[in-house]
C-alpha cells in the first residue's frame, strides 16, 4: 500500500522557526517512513537518510527547545528531513504503485 506519511502542515509561519508540534509531527512522519522503507526494501541509501533524520530528531526531542544544539541543528535538519521524505514518497510512487493488488 502506498502511503503518504507527510500529511501534516506547518502550524507556524512557513518562514518562521519550527514549533514543538511541527517537530513532533515531522519526527513521527520520518519514523513511520523508516519502518515502511525497511518493509518495502527501499534502497539502503534512502533508508539510511530516513534513519539519520529520525535519529537526530529523536535525540533533539530530549533536549530543551531553546538549547544551543537544538537552535543550531534544527533548521538544516528540518530541510534535510523534508527532502528525504519527498524522496521516499517519490520512490514509493515509482516502485510500489506498480505492484499488483489483489
């Protein structure tokens, strides 16, 4: 089954900083994508990128939101995570949509 795991919209200004809720949704989306990519036997490079984003978001979730590491890492990590989720969705569409159902 092809599933879009990135249905959540930003809750804040698209140009503003990520909210805790935004990061929570993104973390959940990328965790789900890792699981689905593993089951779908997606290319290792794609799984690795998804897993790296998921792991970093998990680690950052344990830190205070205003800490220096979070402030320094989150903006670029969000971009990387959204990019890899888009890559995952494209891979799903290209490879899994052709699998016969039934």
